[in-house]
C-alpha cells in the first residue's frame, strides 16, 4: 500500500504546489484545485485516513523511522481531507481576491497593490482611507471565509474530533494550551520594553501617541520606509548571492532553484518559496520594490529554498513534503535575521551607521512576535469553541492589546491560517535564536562568512523534514526549545 501511496502522494504535492505557484506568481488567473483533488482523491478519503491510523497503531515503537513515515503521511492525508472539503470555497476566495480592484486617486489598483501602497504611504489620512477601502474588499468576502471555516470544522467532526483544535493538537503533537501559556509569558515579560519603545518611536516618526495608533499606522510603521534608500531593489539579488557565497554556496550554479523576480500585475506582494519537486525544482518568488522589508522577505524565502534544495534525493517523499513546519520556518528566520545584523549590513550594503535601524528593526520584530502571540491565543479559542459570532470582537481585543495598534474586527477571518500555522512561527522564532547563537559560538559571530557553517547547515538541511523542530534542536545539542532566549534578546536589545 505505502509504495503506491508514496508515488501518488509525490505527484499530488508537485501538481498542487505548481498550481499555487502559477496563480500567486501572477501567471495564471484562477486557482483550479478541484481537478487535482479529483485526480488524487483516493489519497485523503476517510478510508485512507483510517488505514494510515491503523498502520501507525500497528507499527512497533522500536521502528522509529517507520512510525515517523506513517505519521507524516497521516498528517498529509488529514490536512488534505479537510482542504478537499473546502476546495471550492478556497478557489472562490482566491478568484475573488485576484479579480478585486480598488479605485484610488483616479485609477484602479489591484487588491495586492493596495497592500504595498498602504505600507509606503507617508500621509496618514491617505493611508487610512486606502486601508478602509481594502477592508471593504475583505469584508465582502467574509461570508465565504465563514462558510469555508464551517466546512473545515464539520470535516474535523467527521474524523471523530470534538473540535478543530483537538484534531490539530493530536495531529501535530502539540499542546496549544501549554504553548499559549508560553506566548502569554512572552507578552507579559516584553510589555514594558515594548510600550516604552513603541510610544517613543511613534511620537518621533509618525507624530502620534501610542493611544492614537491604528492598524494602518502599523503597516506603514513596520515598513521602516525612512531606510528604503539603504536597501535599493537593484541590490537585492547581489546581496542574496553574496551571502550564500560566503557559506560556500554558488547560487548561480544552483539549477534546482529558480529566482522568479518578474514584475506581473497580480503577482503576490509577499515573497514566497514554492518547492514544486524537492529537491529538483524550487521556485523563489519575489516582487522587488526595495526597502528593508523586501530584503528580509527575500532572505526569509531564501532560507526555505536552500533547505528544500539541499534535501537528500534519497529521502522518502513524506520526509520532503510534510513535516513540522516550525523546522523550515526556523531556517527561514535564520536568514531573515541577517538584514538586522550589524556586520552583515556593513559588509553587504556598506550601511555602517546602522545602530538606530537595528533598534527599530528589533522593535518591529517584537511587534510581529506579539501579533502572532495574539493570533495563537485567538485561534485556540476560536477553533475550540467554533463560535464565529463572538470571535470578531475577541480578535480585535487581543490584537489591540498585544500590538497597541487599534485593530478592528474586519480581518478576523482573513488574518487566519489553516492548521494553527501561527504556532509554527512562534516556535520557529524561539528555535532560531538558539540556532543563531550556536552558529556564532561554534563558527564565528559573522557565521554567514564561514564555509564550515555552510557545511553544517547543508548537513541538517539534508535531512529534509524527517525530524521535527524539537528533535532537530536535541540532535544539534541546543534543545529543548524555550521562549526564554527570545524574551531575553528582546529585552536586552531594547532596554
């Protein structure tokens, strides 16, 4: 059973990821998932999920790789069983956003372009107005999102779980209540330093008090637009290549990674990595506009791309395409952090007077971490109760409390990722700090210039997604993963 299942599993992942790549890169108008799910539907039926559960139950505890293999496949089958139940609505939401346009200053702009303009609009009244127009587009699709979420919840019940949260706690081997306690500690123990620094920065940069700050202000504030001249779009690819060269990786000879930097009207504003056929066909997709956020996004996705590109060809497919997403996010955030490193900035961009920028970028990073902490607390409550009626208010309250930027209710369903992905980001941030310190201690403070560090990374990338984040941390010798180092770093850098 498993060999045939693996073959079709790999084919499905390749076709599914290629479809998303073509749509999100702006090369295809409509997301067409139905034909893919119809062709490979036998992989994630109730019967397929039950058989994989039975195989896992029957596998001996002594055969760790066999158990891990079946567990990975069970994760895939369950995820896709849920997505199959909601695929029509997933397509409809994607089509709606791709076709949506907003009238702005005498011209029609895409939904994607509106996001970019809000982040770069220095006039507060203008960006507030554009933000409202973008929210109107989002609100018009909330009925579709609510219907889609209802289908996911019903699918979880069909699989025998009391609620969606219970399903993912078992599937991902995570205790979201315990993780919620950890992220609440992050919120509590960074509150003072965050509020002090944010209020100072808002008064200085936006001429507003913290009590006046709104979500549209956050989008602009986090872009750190005043530093854009230090991060020109024309330098993006050079910096990417030189960083990898320091690690002994010649990116121009990596035929398995294609950098898609073409400008297309409906291309996603967010950089992304599409591992279509691991490790042979990896798409690194960017939409260069310049600015520090563009550089951080590029380096983040470069971390994903290198992880997938160096995954061993001989690994079973399930250890290439399915695993603990916190692991690949750790590698992504390791590279994401480089544009806030003092030496890296000086060497790569000749940006030597970078102290104020690094402090601002650290505050930005803390704001994002706090936003995701609030997302997890919100998702845990929403997905346990299934109560959409009160969830919009809860979302707004938690986001406003955590970030100090007043957040409305409109984004309560769009600011939501399937499968508790917020937990993957939070765990990855905690792991990344420890991994970064390990690299600095073992190789050099500027570890990105060390071929030995590059060889070490290739060794752990070689294992693909065979291990989860906790297992990898233990193998390296830096586990268990704790939020203490992350909290300490924020308080130290912003004191």
